[in-house]
C-alpha cells in the first residue's frame, strides 16, 4: 500500500509516527543538560530517535518522569532504521537514601515498652 502513496505523504506519516512514539515515551535519558526520550528499553540497553540523539557514550541518568531510576555507563552500539541503540556497560539502580557506612545489628529493639 505504501508504494501507491506519494513520497511526501510517506514522509509525513513517518514523521507523525515518530512524534507519537516520543509523546508516549515516559522514560528519559539525561546527558549533562540534554534529555532524550527513550523509545525502547530492555535489560541490555535502550533506543532513542536517531535524528535527535548524537552518538552518546559514558555516564548517563535514566528517569521515569521525575523519578530517578538508573545511573548507567553506555556505549552506542548501532543504528537500525530511525532508532539508535545503546548498550549498558553498567546499569545501577538509583537509591533514594544514602548507603550506610556501618553494619546494622539484626537484634535491634523495634520499640520500648514503658515500665509497669
């Protein structure tokens, strides 16, 4: 069917599909001051629109809306069609609290009872 459509209409359809994918994307990769919508994500990597993103590499942060999900080390792997794929070298979940620098004993009292 697409061979019967003029090239301008096919280009407009492709642009509309890209805009729809970006609009539906909730996860975002932050590199410095720049942010790019993640269109696909797996446990081994993620994909962004090849037109927008340069060949990223290094330390990045991944957010789902305002929530920080991961801090990762990436390398650009390949471009397939209009998607640029990146692979994780390291992918660490973001913590909401600081790590403890001491061991917590397992037999701590949860609460104190008042004297009788």
